């Protein structure tokens, strides 16, 4: 199915259904008021207009699983709630953060979504799950916005109730491909043998081809493997076909990237000129440290990210929250892209609620504020964010992707440092790609 067909078949009907549902709830509330012949109070999902009711949201992520884990995201969400409540709440309203472990399976993701509905959450904020097809229908049915998901699934860029703060895997891989087109010979991609993994090769290739490079070799790997010796050897063989043009190996295995690199280190002794490159989320500073720092396999690697490097001064407000409310909580790493995304997602949510003034805070009013042209200032961590009915990238199947900017970093002397000035916009690369 092409991107254009996908928009027509999923995005527009969902948006219309949401508007019809909202209208039906409003009409039902008016009928209930008339029948009671008395003033209406708080309706389900609302905090009321008096300004003294708590605002309930949820943040979920997988924890204690055999694949990717993101415990820092719900932990930081709770720290953020403690901090914002100590500051007087949002517009005088206390923030109540629920957390949920989606366990990296579809049943767990659906259970978290149902709980959000049952607890009258007005939004799901700063969360991670690869099972969008399990949780988004429940959120859409209840009209609950999904703000600042990790961007790990394409559904997050098509649902009318999704408000992504970054460009997810699409922009990271397109940006990385464009960089490697000028820096590498043959490229090999090692990615999970999953439905989500199937979406990665055309994105990396879009950047490579934009730079006049041939597509990457696509190597599938088990998501929960304990060793990747065979895949490492295949990758090295594919990237050394031309001795005069050393290649690059791109592992995109999430939390399993470190395990792959252990296998890669052992296999690469005969291929010293092959370089590595990856995306933030598959590697961070702790991963580099654990692999040997400057003498490890990541030295010289290119890494694309969504945000500035963690040493950038623009992260000081987030770090202050961690220092004040989560000092010593080793689940929360300020360099983790999940924690950073959660900070930005709550920044979006807070500005949306503040824009409502003393009005009701409900799932509908929050999403209506974001749909109404509200421009979010993230303190320079992203471009200004604003979600339109269909943004420019709707033409390639991503109608909710509003931030196609990436940053380029490099591992130098064992440290992940900035390798470019500011952001690079890969919108044009994605528009010119064949992502059908």
C-alpha cells in the first residue's frame, strides 16, 4: 500500500470519527444536564473548570523484559510531576502521573491503554511502545491524545491523535544514510526481523540514494538473540567487497545493539578499516563506555539523533528537575533519548494545558488546543512544534511528522560529541524517497 493510499484509508476516517465522537459526547452532556434540571459537574475525563481538580495523565514503557527497556521514561515522568506540583502545578492544578509497564508485548500495551481510559487520563505523555496497533485504537476510541511517543512505529505518524515531538526512526535513518553516502563504501544494515524492523531499510536507503549511494545490504537478526556472530561476519563480508572503499556497518537493534557490537568486535580483527554508524537509541554514552570507550568499536562512528548532545546548555532545565526530584535514581539518565523525549513531551503537554487558562482540561480540550495551531516552544531542543491537519510529509505517509530535523554526532576519543552545527532538515530527502 502506498503512503497516499494509507492516508486516505486511515488518517481521514479516524479524524472524522474523533470529531463525531466529540460532538456526540457534547450533545449527551447537554441532554443529561437538562434532565437533571441542575448544573452539571465534572464529566468523565475532565478536571472541571474550577481549576482545583487534578489532571491525570499516563506514561508507559517496557521494563524488565528480554528486549528493549525504557524504565527512565516513567521514572522521569513521576519526577516531573513531583517537580511541577512543588511549583504549584499547571495553572494551579495538580498533575497526577500514572505509569504502566507495556512489557514489550501487544497484550501489555493494550492493557496500559485500557487503564488510561478507565482512569480518565486526559493524555498519554512521553511513552514508548512498539505495539501501536494494540494501544492506538483504544486511545482513539476514547479521544485520548498520545503526546511525544518515542517515534518507534509508523502509526505514530499517521494517527490524528498522535503528537510526535521528533521524527522517529524515519528521520534518524534518512539523516544517517545521507551522511554515510559521503563517508562510506558499501553499507550493511543489521536490524530486527520484525514488522517494525521491516520499515527500516527503505528509510536508510532514502538517505543513501539522495547522496548518490547504492542501497544498503539488509541483514535481519533475532530481536532477542544473545549473540550475533553470524550477522557480524556477514556484515563485514558485505562491506569489504572493494578494498579501496571501506564500508560501514549500521546496527539498528535498540538495546540489543551492544550485544551485536560484542560479536562485531571479535569478528572484525581481519577488517580493521570497516567503520560503524548508528542512531541514537541504539547507542548512548553508557553503551560507548561499556564497549571500551576510545579503544572500542564505536570510535569514529557517526550517530544521528533528534536533539542536541546532552552537554548542550539547553538541557539544563531538564537536568535541574532530575537533580531536584530524582537525584540518585539510576533509572534516569539525562543522556537517554527516552528521558529527553519525555521531558519534551511534558513541555508540550504543559503548554497545551496552560493555553486553556481556567477552562476544562479534558482529552478533547487538550487535543483541540494542539490541533488549533498552538505553537510549542521547546527551548531550542527542537524546532517550534505545531501539528497541522496534514503536514508536508503526508505525501509519503507521515501526516503527523512535523519535526524532520536531526543532529549529527560522532564518537571521538570515546565521547559522543556534536559533529555538525545545529539541525539538519531531512524533509526533502523523505519526500524524494520511494517509501511505498
